[in-house]
């Protein structure tokens, strides 16, 4: 009886958290359970599979083009993340640790660039990549700009670097370290949580990006990503909801796995990037 009262007390105290957890978990459970149902059971009143059709995942995996979409998405997300973090870190370091005329103006321009929706400049950018560079029909118009820093990444990294005491960098300079060596040997090890958070933000953004591949890569199926290819897959299998859900699970799984293993660094980085203005 006492154990039952303790259980009821625990449920009452954590009722809001339980409700929020169910709100987020139940859609994923619905997608997964539908993915392992048979054709005649999917989207019926049945909530639990009568038979577990694990072959649905194999059917999706062997769909022509699916591996190509995976390869393209990994290229876009992986290379884009490396370029964005590698180019944004020196800019953030300069804005956080250097004293120069126009630093505040430069920071205001970074914030202004964050507020500018990509749809506003899509027409001139598309004309540039198509007429001047002849790269439309590929993912390179989406990957190459990451090599020139990203405003959101610069802002987050700069906020974290402000929390690193200046004494560390000054001591490194006294010992004869140049700015690049100071950045790589002193700042980067201390900024690992922020770097991890920025890298995960970029990876998730690129992995889920639909707008960019639709604009630049839609004309060549050989450059489609998972987000854009999933829409094509859904159109081709609009009555096979179990296969559509199986494809959705395969698209979501890497992001969930990456976040599961990196959530500590991600949460720590997000927390620490906003502690100083």
C-alpha cells in the first residue's frame, strides 16, 4: 500500500513532465509501429502490428536511388559541417579576443545576417551559381558557402569564447605562441562543448534541409538528398504507408543516434554559449 502511494505521489509530482514526454514520444512510436506493419494493416485502427514486417526496411533500402540519397546527404551534412565550423571559429575568435576598430559593427553585421531569411537572396544567388559558376544541379552551391563562415555559428562560438579568460591567451602569447597556435592549442580544447554544439546544429540542419536541395539539385536525381528524395518516395508509394514510414525511420535514425551519443556535449555547449554578452 505504501509503495502504491509513493508511485501515485511520483506520478502526481511529475505529471507535467510525463505528459510532455508522451507528447514527443508517441509520434515516433506511431511512425515506427506503422513502419513494421503489413500493407493491409497500416493506418487501420490497429495500433500494434499483428506481424512484424522487418522486411519493409530492406525494401526501402533497396529502392533505386536510396543509397545515392544517403551518400549525397552524408556529403552535404558532413562536409558542410566541417567547413562551417572550421571557417566560423577563427572569425568568432577574432570578434571575441581582438580589439580593433569596427568590431562592434562587424558583430552587428553578423547578427543582421542571422536575421536575413535565405529566401530573400535566393534569386540572385541562384543566378550566380547557375550563370557564373554553372554548378546548379549539384549540392556544391549549398556546400561551398559554408567555407566562408556562417553567421549563426560565429555568434554561438563568439559567445562561448567570451567566457574564456583573457589571461590564458595572453599567457600563450608571452610564451611565444602566435595567434593561430594560440587558437589551436589553447582555445580549441577549451571550446570543445561549443564546437560540438555548433557542429551538431549544422549537421542536423544540413541533414533535414529540404529547401536548398529543392532549389539547386532537383533537376538531377543523382544529387538528391534524403529529405528531397523522401518526398519523391512518398509520391511513388502514396498507398504504401508502411513503406513510407519505414523510409522516414531510416531518415530519422542517424540524427537520433548522433544526438543520443552527443547530447551531453550538445546541451553543455548550448548552455554555455549564452552566458555572456
